[in-house]
C-alpha cells in the first residue's frame, strides 16, 4: 500500500535506457499504438503464438436483473467546465494532507499520472520548496512531486488515470508462460534473444553468465582485450545455476518459488520475471521491433504474446428498491450453468418442472421453504420453487449497535457467501462474494475472520502478492487489484476480476466482489475518495464504514 512519498520516477519510454542505445537501435516510441505488430522476417526470432485463456477464467454471458444504482453510489467527478490550474503528479505518489504540512493528518494520496484541480498559487513553502497547493476537493499537496505544466514530458507521456466509469479501471492481462520478462524499456533484438531464448529455434536451456550479459550489452570492438571468463583459468570458471523458470521440473516446484527470486536476474534491461498466472495492469499497448508490447501501470514493458486478457465478469448484484427487489434475494452459483424451477404442491409434496434459471440471475424470494424427500426448496415470488442447495440466499445478521439513521455499513455472511449494503436499517444492495478458503490444515487455512471493524483506508487499485504458505500453494501477484477497502489488517473488500466463481470460497482471506459490485461499494462506503485521488484514509472527522463479518 502506498503510505509514503517515493522518489521521482523517470518516464521509461520517453528517454530509454543506455543499454538499448549502445546497440544503436532506435529508442522505443513515446506514444501508444493499438495497431497489430508486424512480425519479424527472421523465423528464428518470431515470438510464440498468443496464448489462449483457460476455460475457468472466461465467464459466460450473464443476464443483468437491475442496473447499478446511481443515487447511493456515485463515481466522483471533477468540477464541470473547470478551466483553472491542474496539478499533475510525476512521482510515484504524493500525499494529500489536511494542512500545508507533512506533519498534519494525511487524508489520502494521488498516484503517478493523477491530476487534481488546485488553487493557482501555492499557499506556503514551509517544508516544501515548490510550495503547497490547495486542492478544490480539500487538502494540500507538495508541488515538489509534480507540476502544473501539463505540457511537461513526464505528464504527456506518463501513466494514464484509471477509468472509474468502466467495468475495470485498467486492462488486466494474465501471464501464460513461466519466466515471462518485464523489461525496464523495450529491448533490442539481440536483448530479446538473450533474455527470451525460447524465441530462438533450438536454443539450449542455460543461464547467461554475467560477463556474457555485459559484453552483449556493450559490444567489444575488433582486437579488444579478452573477456573476464577468457582470462580466468578453466578450473575457476563456474557455470551459473539454471534459473528457476528453465528447469525441467519447474512446474512441479512452483510452490518453492519466492517472490524475491523473480528479480534474481534483474539488470539494466530486465526488471523481473513472472510466474504463470500472475497479472499485470496495462497502461497502453504499442508496436516496436516486430512485436506488440504492453506498458504496465508500473512503467515496465512486457511482450504481449506471453499474456492473454480474461473477460471480466459482468455480474452486478442487485439494487434493492423495497418492492420487487427486496430481501431475501438468491442466486444460482457454483459450477452449474443453470438450475431447474418447479411448481410444488405443499400438501401432496409433489414437484412439476417449470423451466430453468441461469447462474447469477437474481431471484426474488418469499422466505418460505419446503422439504420434499431429502431436498429443501426455496419459493420465488412468482410462485415457482428452486432447490435450496443450488442457490445462495441473503441472510444478514442483526443490526450493529449504536447505528445512526443514515449510516452506511456492510454485512457479510460467510456461510451464505453473500453481502448486503445498508443505509441505516434499510438494505440498498445485495450481491455474492467469495471469501477466503477454509481448510483443516493450518498452513492452508485462509478463512476470512469474523468480527466488526471499520474501513481504515481505500485504494482505487493496489497490488496484492505473496508467497505460497504450504506445499501446493503457489506464489501469486496481481498488479493494481481494483477497489480495495481495507477494514482489518491486510483483509479487504475488493473486486476479484480473475475468477467468475462468486458464491464460493476462493482467495487467501479477503472478500472478493465482482468488478461492478466492487466499484459500487467502493464509492458507497466511507471514507470518500475525491476525484483524482487514488486513495483515502479514514479520520476521526470522517470514520470509515462499518464492516460486519459473521
């Protein structure tokens, strides 16, 4: 979580790295392009075909029972027709403080690429050489971490702001191959062949000695002195260890890989390597050196032919209007695509088929149930019945103590895998969730804790990663997880776009929501995140919304 101001970061695609320039190839283009890459003519250097997504990450089309509400969950916007001064952040992030001082209460932060409307002149230079700018939405930022010149190269070619009115704030792509590189900048053809040996036909699986990397990056002129390896006696030259991603048993030993190992080969060209299943967030796509590339929101460069973009679930949950859409609500969930509906004679305890209903379609229920044989059935308001084992049904717990009339709060039921959002005593929204996986094995038990907390900090996006905690658990890394609302230590409500399995336990502890549901709840809950800010902290004056997990 970004909790402090970091050093100013360069724009990688604007200036390029010296290593690429030493090979006398043109620098990467500063502007994005969405056209397809032109394949290289040399078959020895062709990238692999683009991977296809596995079936479990591609959700089926889902009917939408009701629109996402607009009156109680509104995406913040900038002042209409604003023509004043904008402050654009060019550092990793800059804090927003209650007063023009870094020792005052921190209200939130603006991330690199973010822009906020500010008063035209700084109010003070105390503790900030470039002066403190007052935001129209409240708070102050130090001008040393950005600029009011929107024509500045680091602004024009910087990271884009997240799209908060879309299903997801960025394009997210999943790595399909072991060892996929993330580069500091676009590599030359020679560098591609060195760091991606699978591009070269019949390439032998071996590690690249440091001296080889240096000499390739800085070619030696004719009649140059011998290399370091050539000067050393043969007995002292040690062949480096095969990197983890090139070992024959790499897939079987993935649970042994630690995140720190992914940067073991890092140098001036290569930033890190990825494990299969890792996600990166894409700022833009462009073509160069015969390939299509992604520039990530972290400013790194990735070859697009090693990734695929899963289709995010459009499951939205349902807005409750108190009439047709009111509690209880149910949904067919799990692996089944649909479930049968029946008409029931409660006295004779008999069933007759009455059609089917698809998974994730909201079902208005009466709350009545009947048991016929070994199965229990729930009644829909249209008089049909559905098998209870096939549906998740909203069952919120008791109201919290000292509840204010208009207080916004969240109820999470781990047994039914459902969530209900309330304003005071009135439920306004209901949806499915995926809580942490439970296990009787301590090392694999990632259950979501129960209790009552308040949201302490919210991030429009934040990276979540970790090492496997037990045999069989794999390392994971998902850049810019959207709509994260942290309520207890590292536990959060957040959108989970990487799976469509809402209604079942999935992750390592936090509460997963569908992307549209995560967006709605992010702007429903407190503390508010004003337009342009990437995150906000709760304060004594504006406490976070309550989250009750039971």
